[in-house]
């Protein structure tokens, strides 16, 4: 399947336009290019046959019907569009960017989130009530993509509050036949189970319900930027030099988070030919969310002292910050051309030193040295260790893995510099080989098909795919194809 705009005759186009109240954009329309490139990763900005900016569930249903009638693939652009499946060549792109509303009922601690809303949208709506939905690490990430088509929602709160998907209470889902289902624990309960991490396989979520948790208004967060011994400013000024190597700093971080309290979380960034960035956060558990600011700060500094004092901090910005407007906005990356590889891993202690040495060595060979490139590590563990493996499709893997490692490069010129683009992608793939042996493995299935995130739950997800989308209408995602056989 797959067509371009020129393959759609005037009557066919008019029928689509007449069937939706949202905006229909063909390739020659002035707003088309703006819509297709409204993504974080421009490398994923394909040229669809048509983009439908939907205003409601009926628009989504009409778009699906149009695609199936004309034998065209469907892709779904929720928000952020980090995925390479959001805006795809020759597809009908169901664009949910007009669906951004978030409403909060403080009395029931429930939020209703539209299908195109971002983390930032939810945080803004929750702040007046002192409530939060545990989510990812960057405010411009789409909530639906994070919950339905990724790792079920891993962020700064995951070690103490659990996955975003564990707070999901309902989904309004447009199915492959255009029907609209309310999916929750009592209606289509089997399908509701599949939403957290596999939901994009079954339909288009136009609305989601979540329960919320209480958080302290001010939490401890910020960066420790450390240059290794004889690098950075320390290579020229003795008083700025560290007494620790890059390998030692990274090993210390891994050892710290192997036993850190669940209130502590972090992002470790091994920057290409640059510093080690430790983005730290300390967020009290819900029962402790009313603690005084000074008490939280004192606890956080005590917890992070082993990392703060290890090596030399050239810059240290850790302080008490607003949870909603501070933490998620510490990392802001503008739209550009990116390539990344990632895996959930469990590295045995006996192998950790060797893995760290290889990652640090590779960081010095990266083809680019910009803010958008590096090796990023996030700690899992905490409450995830006790996660019921059947809670959501990804729980079997997330309960067993210790780290989430992302290898990413930014090549701002994109296809205008094909050699650099090629070199960046090859570097990511080479680094990925270091961690690949320690990642989750699916039973008889390829990483490309299942994303190594379902573990033993892959069988249950596949059965549901055969039940609810046997024709694999929704194929552009971490796909569980109904037509493949598990060995």
C-alpha cells in the first residue's frame, strides 16, 4: 500500500474533506509542510499522501475509513513525534495536534487527557491542585505516545510512584472498523490491559483518563556537570582539574543507583568528547509530600552527597525547584535531525566495568559534539522491582531490567550532509552492540517487530491483536503483527 497525493482524484479528495470537520491537508496545500514537520525529530518527517488534523473521534473514524477504502497505510501523529512512525511517506496521517485539552477533577483526583496532549499540558493543568501524573523526562513528549506506544511511561517518578500506565483508568479508542469504544477495567477489560505499552496496535486514542498522585510543590533537582581528569577546563587549569577519570565517574553513578532510595532518580549523560552530566532529582513519596522545603532539601543533599562529592563539579545547579515548571523543563531540545537506538538492560555487576569502559571509549569517537548527542542512562528499579509482571504488557520486562540506555546523535544538517548522517547512524549502531547482549529478549521474535519490551506477555498481546485488529490496520508502531507466528 501507499500512494501520493497525485494518485487521489478530485472526487476522492472531496469525499474526505466532506467527512471531517477538522482540517484536511494535501501535499500542495500551504499548511502541509508545516504540519508534516511539526515533529521533534525531523528525520522522521515523511511526506504523507494526506494529513487530517482531527477535531474529534468521528474525524479519526472518517480518516480510517478513507485510508482503508483507498488501500493506504495509516500513521498517527499524537504530539512530540519522537517516533519514526508518526509522519510516514504515502500514508494517511491522523494528526491529533488539535486535541490538547486536559481537565482535572481535584475531588476525585482524576484527569481527562486528550489524545494530542503533551506532558507540559498535563503538568500545567495539574499544578493548581498540587497533583501530578507521573510521566517522562521532557515536557514536549506526547502523553499518548509515551503510554500507548513506548515503555508505558518511565520518568523521574517511576521508581517511587510506578509507570504512567499504572495510573491509566480509561481510553476512548477509535478501532480499525471506525467504531468508538470506551475501554476500561469493566468495558473491554482485556483490551484495556493492552493499552499500557501496546495500545497503538489496537486503535487511535482520542481521550484518556488517569488517576493522579500528590507531589510536593518544591522538589530537589538540577545538574552536576563533571569533566574527567585532564579534560575540559581541567586540561589547562590545575585548580579546575578532577581527580577522577570519566570511567570512574560513570561507574560511581551506576553503583550509586544500584542501591539508591526510590525517591532519588537521575539522567546520566555521557557527552561526546565532553563532560559527564548527572541530572538529579529527589521527590518525596506521596505520604511525605507535605514535608517542609528545608526538610526535603536536607534529605536530598544527604542522599546525593556521594555523587556530589565524587570528582569535581565544574557546574552544579541542583536546588529546590518547582515540580511542574522546573523538572520537566530542565532538558529542552529543539526540533532537529536525530537518530537513536535504545534498550532496557540488566548488566551483571561482573560485566559492568567492561560495559562502562566501552561506553566511555565510544563517547570519545562520536562524529558530533553537540547538545543533542550522547549516551543517556536512566535508572529503573525502586518500586518497579516489585511490579506485577502481568500489570501491563511491558511489566514483565520493566520489573527485571535495571537501566534504560539511549544512544542518540543530532546531525542538524540532516540529508544535506549525507556523510555525517551516515557516520552518526553507524556510531549509534556500534554503541548499541555494547548493550545489546544485556537487553530483554522476546521469545523467537525480532527486536524490530516487538521492540524487546513485552517479554512473556508477548503471547497475550498477540492474541488480543488477532481479536481486535486481525488485518493489522494499525501497523506503524511497535507492531504485534496478527499474521506472524511466534515460535
